[in-house]
């Protein structure tokens, strides 16, 4: 039955990317260096263990200096897929697929190379003037992330990252400049990508260096508090500028299943999920949940939250919930800890080479839980299937990707039937890009193949995969052609 699902008539179909994984041109037009520029490709990496080593969490001033001085290693995020030079071609390909929306990020170090300047780098902004104009001319709604894993390095070495309240001033200044310049063109804004991955991404999302902290957990939560304040300040400013602007919080979904129906497993999974909801609870509901205040108290975590902060958070809750969904995780209360990296195998699911499970029901579950909890519009800001594609005869036969996406879009269709206000589907990265977690090019998500390998060798030319034509049909039929 091809008419099984009916999507809202103005549903946003598109895709999502990030500057640090696509743009390249890291030293062009005044751009400064950022946290993403020091992620070296490691050919010996163990794909399954990479995340659990928490590599993103271990940087120190010394490792950072070494990477900046390294003249021989290959740093893929400095080069991306060359979107900086090929954005017209890429936007045209998205238009050909029928996209009516495109989520991308603005590189903070292009606009403020050091992060603490008073005036922005005009050359950097000019690039986004062109990209936004191109996106709008192609008939797409631009959806902009202000900060996606690329903090100017100077803010780490000089200020210690987001745990320093000075960062409130710097990021708010940056955000206001973007809202002033693009607030009449861009309706949907996401200040922070995946705010909840603070244990995985304490370096790239909070800017914390291991040698600059005595109490890592306290600094991580203080940093996240500062990000909550920035969200609220930007929301307050946006309201005064143009009430049409919508500001969203974004989570990386961490759906956890209890390993058994043993009550201990159920409660343990609930506690781990609750720790993730916390990152949306504060910006969407306007206050800290009691279980987190208890957790802070019992774990020697002293967060500075002023009375003024509380009022600001209460009066400036955000407009929508954006989240990324890739896979579900399973927990065993006897084996696992509260560390987000601590998970167990799920015997009912298969996965890809990186151990990311395929679980569309988990997606339906996640959407439903978010809706029931917040009752705010939902944007699927990322979803997709990373695979080492085989490129032959100028294309890729990626039926595995089509299968993954099809079942996940059907999960959205089910949620729509439930009456969930879900308004956008933005699969991760329509044009192949560098992986965020492993810096591989060979972990591909795109509808379009990019001829670069893990060391940046290749022409960079673009080729349509089978999924290109499939997604084109899904969009043309507004989901009815699934
Ligand atoms: C999310 C990020 O974590 O997942 C993206 O917002 C990232 O930046 C995506 O690319 C997929 O992760 P990876 O490591 O496969 O690129």
C-alpha cells in the first residue's frame, strides 16, 4: 500500500551537514584553527572501540600543540569534501533531489578566528552570505547550526573553553552577529550541536583540555550550564529582533533498552535515559530537574547557578527539539556503569562495521518519548547509515542505505499518525563527508559519492548513488512513495 503514510504538506525534507566535516579551506580568507582541525586520521584505528576510548576527551595543551606543529600527519577535517569551493554544485544536487530544506553549520573560526575579537571577520561572513543566498534561490529553507564541534583553539588555550564564563560573552556575541545578519532569511537556528555528549565530546563540544581541569565532571557541567545560558540569551535577543525566529535545542538521541525485564535493569536504563533528557529539560522546561541537583550533590559537583540565571532560563525556553538518531543502546544493570560509553550487546539487532545497530523501532520509540515529555515541535536533525561503499561504474548500489532510511522514515510516518508535531527530516550528510568520530572518509552516509579516500586522495568529483534517485522519489511523493 503506497499510500500508507501521509506526511504534513509543508514537511521539510532535506539533509544535514557540518562545516568542519565538509568545508575544508581551513586556512583561507582569515579562518582560524579550531578543535576539528587537530583530529588526525589514524589508519590503525579499531572502528568498534574508537568511541569507547573517549578519544575526544583526552586532549591536553601538549597534544594540541603537537598537532598544530605536525607537518606530516593527515588531518581530514581541514579539507572536508571541499564544500567551500563546490557549494554551488552540491546545492544544485540537493535541489535535483527535491530538497526543500538544508541544515548546515557556520564555522565559528571563520567568523571569529580567535573567538574573542570584538569585530567579526568580514571575509568569513561573505562566504555564508553566498551559501545562504544559494540555498534560498534553490527553494530550500536554510536551517543553521551556529556551533558544530569547531571551537576556535585560542578559546581553549587562553580561557579553558566553555567552563569559563567569558565564553558566554564570546559565543553570545557571535550568535547575535549571525542573527543580525541572517535573522530575516533564516528561521530555524540550532546554537549547539548535540549538547548532551559532554562525556564523549568534552574537547570538541566544551573545549576542555585535560591538563586544565582538576574536577572534570564539575567543569563539564559548569560548561554545559554556560551553554544553557547562551541559548537563553540568544532566544531573548531573537525574540526582540524577529518573533518568527525559532531557536532549538539539539540532542544526540541516547535511547537505552534494559537488557532484561528485571526491575533493576528497568530502573537503571531509566536513570541513564534521564541523564540525557536533562540536556533538553533545562532549555525546554526552564529549570534543573531535581534528580540532577541530587546527582551533583552526591558527586562533589558544585555548579554556580545564580538567581539571575534561573530567571533567564525560566523566561527564555526554546522553541523546538532537534535530535539526531543513529542507533539504540542496551544496558545491563550488573555490568554497566553511569558512564555513557558503558553499554551491552543487544542480541536482537545487527549493525554496521562500527557497531552502530540498525533499529527503526528505537527511532519510533525515541520520537514518541520526546513528544510525550515536551510537547514541542520535533526536527529530526540527523539520521543515517555509515557504510564503506563500493564505488563501481560511476555509482554505488547502496540498497542497505535505502533499506535503513526507508524503515526510519516509516517510523516518522507512524509518529505522524499518532499526532506528533514532527516537521523535518534531515538525514546525515547528503554529500559524503568526513566522519566526525573517526575522521574517516570511508564511513560514508551520502546520496552522492565523493571521490576522496581517507588520505584525501582523489578528484573530489561527485557521483549519484542509487539512494539519490530513491530519496528523490520519496520527496516527490511527500513520503507516499515509500
Ligand atoms: C553526529 C554528529 O554525532 O553524528 C555529526 O552531529 C556526525 O557531526 C554524525 O558526523 C555521524 O557520526 P560519524 O562519526 O559517523 O561521522
